C-alpha cells in the first residue's frame, strides 16, 4: 500500500490542529485585552482627559447665607472644539440672575463673565492615565456688577487622571490658579488656587457617579474654604450625557464658597459613531 496519501493526510491534520490551537490562543488574548480596558465605552466628559467636540447647557443654583441671604442662578452655554489630536478650545457664555442686595438701578439678571479656554493640551495619554493642561481667560463682560466679578482673570489649569485596577473607578486631580488683572478698580482683586479631586465610578456602561471636593486657598484674604459636589450622570445614547448634581459648602469665607447648591445639565458629543465603540 502506498503510504504517501496517508502521510499527506497526517500532515494536513496536524496543520489543522495547530491552526485551531492558534485561533484559540488569539481569541483568548483578544478577550483578555478587551476586558482589561476601562469598562465604559460611552464617552464621559467628567474625565478631564476627554478631548472631544461637544456642546453643553447646564443650570447651577447657589445659595449664600451671608449679606442677609441671597441666591445666584446661572445658565451656561458651553462649546468645546477639539483641534487635532491633542488640543481643544472652549467658550462659556453665562446668563446670571443674582438676588444680592445691590443698590437700586442694577438689573438682577443679565449676561455674566464670558470665559475662553485659549488652549487645552493633552500632554500625556496612556491606556489608563493622562495629563492635560490649559490656559483660560475670564473677561469682565457682565452687564452689571450683580452678574460678574468686575475683573479680567487668567487661569492656568493642569490635571492628572488615571483608572484604578478595577477599571471602573477613575481618580483625577485638577490644579487651577486664578489671578485677576485690569477691570473695575473698585472691585476686589483675585489671587487663589483651587485644588479639585474627582472620584468617578462607572456602575455600568450608561451610569456613573462623581464625588468632587474642591479646596480654595485665598492668597489675598488668607485662609482656605471647601465645597463638596456629588453628581449622578446617565448616557441614554452614546452621544448624549445627562446629569444632576448637589453641592454643599463645608467651611470657609471665600467668595466662591456658597452654603448649598444644585446643578442639572446635558451635553451632546459630535463624533463619528465608530469612535464610541
């Protein structure tokens, strides 16, 4: 009996076995790689490293016990535009209503201080962590003193964010320095640092929570002040984020430290569908 056909069949069988084993190894390694990536495929701008074009509108209410008690409410239209792979720019246009007891003749509502992010830069981006920096300018554009600070301000910001080993929890630290320049000479100057921590936990691919303490260090009047913010966010669609937030003032006398507040908003991302997969 000629053994050549059997030898050929044996070689074909061995090849098929090797191919099947190779496919199994590749499939297993691919699965491991996917499960090791952070859980959310949905895009969340609560992560400061997310440099994507988007439009946001949100309303924030703040209550102050000082000066006999007053409220500040602002509705902000925000646009963020990604420029290339590492840069963004941002514009915030606020409409402010302030019940502070200013002298008669001042409108209670109107345009607030418009701010611009001149440059947002993604310094470092890895699979689990990122470092970003930006330079922002807030302009004295308020329609009356009741709606703004009366000053122009320059605000450099740097942030670090990284996922923990569970791939569901993101920790971030944001350092912001604010200095005022020019504007109304009768209004107080600003020179302060804000240090914000962010603890973001993804419960599933559509829902996450954020806890964000904010510490203010005032270099003009001295002392520190602190706020605590808690946010619940939901993504009903890959391009859409909705959120509700409650805020509490813990201590301090800094002008930005209110007693309590709340916020609600939505954002819409502009990206191709395959980016969010």
